[in-house]
C-alpha cells in the first residue's frame, strides 16, 4: 500500500503542476484509526497529504455531484462504477474528469475490527497480508482477508472499469463468488419471517441518515425523508417510519447501486442495510441482465423499455 | 418485505376496460378479505402514560 501512496502523491502532484485539473480528490489520514477522510487537494505541495491503505472505503464519486471544475479522482472498482453512473445521470461530464484507477485489494471492516478489540483502538497499521490493531494494553493481528468489509469479500469488480491511468497493475478478479447467499436466505423466509427479520435488522437505527449521506446515488437536492410538503414519511423513530425510509431509499438505488458498501461503513450502529440494495441488485441481474456502472453506452433498466421486460406480476 | 403475497397487487387496466376493472376489484377485495385485517405498516398512536 505504501507503493500506492507514493504513486498517488506523484500523480496528483504531476496533474496539479501541469494544471491538467483544478483539484484532485483522494484520501488523507483520518483523525481516528480506520477512518481515512476524503479530501480535495488543490496545490502540488498538498499532494503529500494523500494516502492509500485499506481504510479508503468511502466512495469518492459522492463528491462529484454537479461540480463544474476539472477534477482528478482516484477510483477503486466501485468508485469507478459510480463515476460511470454519475456520468450517465448527467451529474458530471466525462471531459471534466481525469480518472486515476486504483486496482483494489478490498477495504477492511471497521465495525468488525472494533468489535474484536479488547478496548479502545489507538492505532491500526497494515502490511501486505496483515492488519495490526493496537490499543491500551492489547495488540491483535488479523489476516486482512478475514476482516474485509462484507461487500469487498464478494466484490467481483475490483479493477476500475473506466480510467485514464492506473496507480498499479490490474489485480486478478475473483472468479467464482457467490454474491447473493445472504439475499437468498432472506428470500426463503415466510412473509412473517421477513417481517421479523427486518424488524430486528432495523431495531437500532437512529435515523441519522449517515448511510444516505455516504451514498453517491443519494444526491437529490431534497431527499424524500426531508420533504414536508407533502410529507412522504413520518420523521419519528416509529418502526414503520424507519422501515419506510430504508425500503424507499433502497428502491431509489435500484439499478444504480454498485454495492460499494459506503452506507454500511458509515452507519454508527453497524446496521447491514445493504441487504435491501443487494436484493434489488440481484433482481436487476436476474431479470434484466444488468450490473450497474459498467458501461457509458448502455442505459439502465429503469430508463429503457424492452417488450420482453418481465411483467408477470401485473394482471 | 414482510407483507403477505396477495395484499399487494398490480394490474394494468385501460379506461375502456370496465369489465376488467370490476373483475380485478372484486378479486382483490376477496383476496384481501381472506387474508384478514392488516397488522403490518400500521402506525399506532404514541401511548401516553
Ligand atoms: S467493493 Fe470492490 S472495488 Fe470497492 S472497495 Fe471493496 S473490493 Fe474494492
Ligand atoms: S446510518 Fe445507520 S443509524 Fe443512521 S439512518 Fe442509516 S441505518 Fe440508521
């Protein structure tokens, strides 16, 4: 990862010195462990603040919405797919971007690592294969494959799908990954079983909207949850309101979500709301042969009509 | 999502298809009646102590 960081700084410096872009979007070290923060770098000197390691799970496409200047952006597989989605949804133009692809080795799960620690974590460092976690009076070494974010463990597009240059050689994409086992397990439940499962899943939600704010797809100027005329959904902690928020947000992401995991990562209470978006992702794949963000030419399923679109639920 | 199949139904009826509308409306009513009162997605008034 050190090699990535050096290359990233070098590329950012070069782009800013040559004035190819006005700013470069990457990550700087966060103020607490495992929380690298997205940052815009505007001068060649500031490029030295950029870093890359296994804590860059935030989706940088989120910061491109409706920007007008020329931007250099570092993009993992998932970021690149959300950049494509942003471009086809006219939220940014391809010509405005210099995309520097970062072939990805997966990001680590801060919730899981914190849960396994014996106290407050002071420092997390990593080498090629291990994540070393240290705090007051304890030290733990995890194999990085054991502590990947759940979405990264099943990711099949680690390499950027669109880029102008690369930080390193492309990585090998994992071959036979079962992406939807969790979704199938929920699908197999009875109606009542599903109801209880979701009740349980969302029980701790405090409706802080961190998941929505971290999401590159959730760029509406006024989100439906914030509207008051009409008020689509109650603003309370009532389980019905919480559930309505989550289901509706998931539907707004249908055919667009790349399972980058930004929502789950952002959640302060560790809710796996990805099961909703993943269900829709699975439906899009099975019913429309669609995976979001892979091509600038293809139109997403909700945007195109085909006479053979499945419609057997309508009578 | 936890709602019984049958409680939510979709159909596509043109304004010229009065008979289809009647059929569908009757069928929906029957299915839903058979399912009984809905207990989910119902907001109860906050209980005051
Ligand atoms: S979802 Fe894939 S591309 Fe994105 S951070 Fe995880 S492994 Fe990398
Ligand atoms: S981030 Fe977590 S707690 Fe906040 S609204 Fe989303 S699911 Fe709820």
